[in-house]
C-alpha cells in the first residue's frame, strides 16, 4: 500500500510536470537555440527577482519542521530542520550572480544596468503566490506538505537544470560566477530530491489521507515557478527592447 500511494502521487504530478516542461518560457530558455542576449538578460532578472523566493527557504523548511513536531511527528520534524540548514545563504549566490552579470553588461555598454536599484525593487507579482503557498502550508493542518513543494521545485534542478546550465555555459563560458546558484543546484539537488522523495514516501505511507493535499501543494508550486520564469522572461524582453540599436 505504501508504494501504491506514492505511485498515485507520482501519477497525479506527472501531468503537471509535463505542463511545466511544455511551458513556452521554459521551452525557450532551455532550448539550445535560445538567443544569447535574451538569456543574459533573463539570467539577470531571474537572479535579481529570485532572491525573494530563495531567501526564506531555510526558514520555510525549518518552520515546517517545527509545526510537524508540534503535531507529533518528531522524527520528520527533526529531519526537516536539519535539512533546512543546507539552504542557508543561497539567496546571496543569486545576488552575486546578478552583480556579476550586471558588471559584464556595464563593461560592454556603460550605464546599462543599475543592479542595486533592481535588487531594491519589490517582489514580482509572480513571486507572491509562491510565498503565500509556503506560508499557507506551514500554518495549515498539513505542514508536511512542504515536502511536496520542495520535492517538485528541487527536482527541476535535475530535469530543467542541465539544459539551462548548458545554455549558461554556452553564453557565459565556464566562469560559473555568472550562474553559481544554478551550477550548485544542478550538482546538489539530486541528493535533496532523494531526501524529499524518501520523506514523502514515509508520510504518504503513514497518512494516505494526505495525498490530495500533497498533490495540490506540488501542483501549485510548479505552476508558480513557471509563472515566475515567464515573468522574468517578459522583463528580459522589455529590457532588450530598451537597448539602443547601436549598442
């Protein structure tokens, strides 16, 4: 029964993972023919605006661990709190990536990007539902559904990450200071995904009634992330449209 309930989760999420992979923005950004200038501008926007989605991750996972412990699952709570420490400081990698990309653009055309002004901008509209999802799950009756969110998002580093990393290497070269966040997550998130899978399997085996909640959390996380990638792409396209033809 334990294997069957997890297979049901996987079957439900398969269509949502396929929808994510088929998203127009995701397809464009992971294509080997993605325009170089567009990728640079998208990577700048992704790094700048991703800070709002990345900075709270450690506290989200730790908070879910605290709530799970309060509800009686001490083992899972401790595992989540220990796992949360692996997410510390990843937002600083995004900031460093953004500053490196901005410096490169400003070397090519002085005054092109005010990265500090971009970093000071309020969160994008597409990040708000993503933040609210985490907060709603952690405060709700099934905080263990944080596992489904992390499982789906970290799994993207395993599926979408490699072709996107290949594009970054094509455009920026092997100097990963322009894409350190992506490079590290492609390397490490296979292990994080395995952790989340094991924990998710155990939770569903013990509480099969949580299946619908897990499915909804995972589905929503993927939809939010696709919307974020698409909004960053639209901003990148707008940025390129403002570049003088002679530049």
